[in-house]
C-alpha cells in the first residue's frame, strides 16, 4: 500500500485536523477528521475520533459496510464518554472520513464535509456528499457544485460525529479496486483550494502518492487566502 498524508494549521493559530492510519496484514484503515472550529476542543475531538476508529479497526480488521460503520460508531460513543460531565467539552464534535482497503477491495464512510475522492482510469469516479447546508443548496439547484467552495453556508454542517442519537454516516458499498485506482481523503481546508480538475491533472502527472500530494499542495498554496483554514489530506495509491 502506498500512501502519504499531511496536516497543517494553515493560517490559523491552532490545528484542529487530525489524520491517522492502521493496518493488519494487507488491510489498511485511513482516518481523517476535522474538529469543528465553532465548538469547544476541536483538536481533542478530531484526535479522539481518529484514534477510536483506528483502534476499533485493529480489534476487528475487515472490509465490510458493517465494520466501517462499527468503527465510526465506536468513535462517536467514545466522544460521548469524553464529553460527559465536562463543561469545557460539552459540544465538541468532528467531521470524519474513513477508508478501509487491501488494494483489491475498498469501503469508506463519512460524516460532515471532509471528503473522499475515488479516482479510476485517471478520472474522478466518485466524491462523497458534503453534509452541509451549502451542499443541500447545490442539490436543490440554488448554486453550482463549484459554488459550494465559496458559499457562506459551506461550513454549516447538518451531520457530524457528535452523539449516538444523531449518528447517521454515509457508508459506501464494498467496491472493487482496479489497477491504477487511487483515493484522496481531505478536509474542507484542502478541497476549497484544490478543485476537481487539479486533482485529476496532478494525479495523471504523478508516479507516487507523495508526488501527487506535493503537486496538489502547490495549487493550494497558490490559491490560499490569508488566515486560511487548517488543511489535511491522505493520498492513497493501492
């Protein structure tokens, strides 16, 4: 498995993103989270969710819809426990995107507006749906897909990792991975500045996930604004 990751505070004083991976034999689990900046202890939430997901995977490494759901379910229950009785953490929450793959099959799940892009035959084959007000406006035809990046409602989430009562992640079907396929997991601070055309073009011009990620970061830095958000990404080429 070839993979590389980055997490950076961008123009902010604090980095509330977190990335983590774990593997058992040929099966790998990649987790990326973005603690909600408008809530308390975002950096604690993102690290907790990533750690819980990878810990649950290590206890039961499996490529199935049920397993990836269970990894995130463990994470949300752990977050509830860590928040319980703590006034300084009463509303801490996070986005999450998780990929489990052995290079032949893959399954993924997410909550919030951190994304997973799957590339096949050099093109983006699928993108996770953002759980945001802006994405709902796009689905209703009020804005274009690219307008999501500039919408004031982009960071207003309708789902995230918060509590078990409202836990409803999107889970993919188990998908066959073909030779040359790749995955990109990234937070909104990354995809706001790196569009789909750039993702495809840099992928076509790269021989490794490190080279691919470095080229996308060049695009991010050329477009980023002052005080830009934390940004994180995991590039995977099975």
